[in-house]
């Protein structure tokens, strides 16, 4: 009984993990933190095979979004300022913001080159996980 | 180049007026072109091409100048300080076109006030993060603020550091902001060379030397009338929250064109002066604190003559994020000009007079502070107070002036 409870508790923790997801045809299997930062801060615009990266962000404030931004090492306002500068300089567009994590999975699944982030429990077979966010690491 | 031996440097000041277009017709043509681009956008379905993105921003507010010494030039004004409209389109994979119009200071062609500029119009080919080519009218990379000085949603200032601010022109006539930073380039290559967490940014560009007629009553073709070009670049380093860089721009400027120069009672045509502009920028952030600073030095090669127009500019800014929505800063700007000569504007569109002023330098001190509030991501309220002090080392030449400038504004982007 106790071991079963521990097993269930572990599964709950895992399902709440934040993961970075990509379109299933993206050729990259894993991302480093530096690569993730370069993508989301728009220093890199393409995957290694030259396919354009299409980024997605979550529109509403949420724990998922907060943890993801903290993992990138930037505050929400700082990241938005960086995206705005890129847009106003003609160097790139901000990510498209989606309404929910379910919508994020759907968008990433149907958009070639897409990259996004959700809690693991929302991930299905239509997308691939390229990074698991360790919340203790910056 | 000796001041009294300059006949060989006479430049051809002939302007052709055969291609002059009236300003109103040019402005109307731009608006028609804009309409055609927007209306025709969805029909241009090409491989790798994207839709036309239309976006922009404006900053509007109220300012008050109070003169503390002379009592002159007190004024208050509401103004639409700046409005910019952008068009961007991905023409094909790796090719992007960008177009920007700018309206300044309550622009009105009917009332002949403010400015309307074609600010940028370029095409970029992005080969990779390490290499891109940009062709067309563009703002060159020079220090940190030059490329974003007119992106009002990105900066907390109402009045920008002096060399980047044109709104004070009517009050501080000696501030030649276009002397310190290059304003336009026409071709550039740039990129970022990654080295792990460090990134090396580079940019090299060319453009016109600013040798264009200063007579406002004659139509200015906008064409550089000399055979020199401007060459410049920036090399920068980014590492975490640290950003630093050095910049340089070289050109030749016919600074004395259209000014009557009296040298020992002999008129002379001095021609173009080689000019080197050097810059350094440093920015870093630590938790909620941010620090930003720049230094610019302008050097004219006068070949040992009495002329020495060295100029220095520095600003430093310390900011603090009180929260996601509130930001405050204190800022100090200093401009030092060491003219041996002074250019004095005359009324009613008469050409300015140049006179020698020995052993005098001019300084402009601008300590200032401000607070901004973002109730929403695309809406920013700003407030700023600045204490502007103009001083000359020889008070008989210029007794000095002090202004208190207070302003509030609203910056919106869409």
C-alpha cells in the first residue's frame, strides 16, 4: 500500500514537470539550456538543418510560464523587452502566444519547426520532448 | 591642411535642381505606395514569403521648460513627440524587407512644423546567425542606443541622452546631435559569433558623408555632394547580463559649406574635414538593478591648424525594477565641445556666421531622473525631470543658461 502510494506520488510529480516540446519532424532530439536560450531570445532563428524555428508562448500568467522564464534566467518583462526590440528592428517576431497548454500541444503538433513548453501531463504522441526542465537549475 | 592654403580643396557646390520633386507630391506618393503595399499583400503568394506585418508606436505628452538664469525660453507644450509606422515582409526564405516612416514633434506639412522622415527602407539576407547582409537605408550600429534611440517603447526616456535627442534643438542650438553619431548607412554586414555562453557581435557599414546643402530655403536633393563615403562598425561582447562594445565611424564633412568664414579678413573655402567618431558602450544587469553607459569622442583632422572641434559625450544611467510594472532611473549626461570657433545661427534663414573663439570650451550637464509605469505590455506611462546646465569657460562669450525640464508622456505600440 505504502509503495503504491509512493509510486503514485512520483507519477504526479513527473506529470507536473515542465518539458520543452517540438514538432515530431524536428531533427534535434535534445536541447541544451544555451540552445533553448538562443531560440527564445531570438539569437538563433533556425534549427541546425536550416528549418525555421516557430516559437510558441503561453498567453496567461501561470506557474508553467513563470518556471519556464526563470529557467531561461530572465524575468517576464525582460524577455518581452528583448522580443519587442527584435520586432521593432526587423530582426524577428515574438512567439505566438496561445491560450492554454492544451492549445500549445496542438499548435506545436501541427506546425513544422515548432517549439513550445508545457507540463508533461499535456504531452501526447503528436509532439516530441526535447528537454526536461530541472527547476533547481538556472 | 593649412587654414590659409586651402584653394586646392575647393569643392564643386553645383546642385542640379532638375530632379526636384515638390515635398507634397513626394509625401502623397509615399502614402499611395503604402496603401498599395498593404492592399496587395495577401495576393503575393510566393514560396517562403509571408504576410505583410504592419505595426508601429507613438509617444505623446506634455513638457515644460523653465529657464532659471535668463528667464527667456520659458514654455510649455503638448506634443506628439514621435510616431513610427513599420512594414515588414518575408519576401522568401532568409529574405526580409523592412520599411519605416517617422513623424516627429507635432508633424504637420500644412503648418510646416515637425519632421517627416523616411527612416528605414532595406532588404536583408540572413545567411545564418553569423552573417547577414542588409542593403538600403538603415540606422547604423554605433554604441548601444543609436539603433533604438527612436524606438520609444524600448527606452524609459522622454528626453534621450543629448546626442540622441532632437527635441531640444530649439532651446540648445549648439547641440549638433548628428555630429556625434552616424545617422544613416546604406549597406552593412553583421552577425553574432557564438562562443558558448559568450557572443561576439560585429557590424560593418558604409553610407554617405553628410555633405548636403544647409540652406533651408533651397531644396536639398539629399545627395552627398562630395566624393567621400562614411565607413563604420561596432564590435561587441555579450555574456549573460553583460553587454559591452566599441564603435567607430569615419567620414569627411564639409562643415563650413554655406558658412562665411573670415580668417584674417580673407574669405576661404576650407572644404571637407576628415572626421573620426569613436564610441564605447557598457551595459549590465544584476537582479533588479541595471546600469547603462556610453562615451563618444569626435575628432576632426585639421592638420594642426587653429581649428579644433573635438567633442566629447558621456552618459550613465542606473535603473531599478521596482516591480514588473514600475521602473525608475537616475541619469547623468555630459557634453563637452572644445571649439576654437563657434557657429552662430542668424535669424530669418540667413546663413550662420562662423567666428573664432580662442581658449573656450562649452559644457552641457544634464542630470535627470524618471519613473515609468506599464499597466499593460503595450502601454507605458513615463515621467522625467532634467536639470540642463549650459556653461562656457569664458562667460563673456556665453554667460550660461540653466533649464529645468519636466515632462510626462504616454508611449503606445500596436
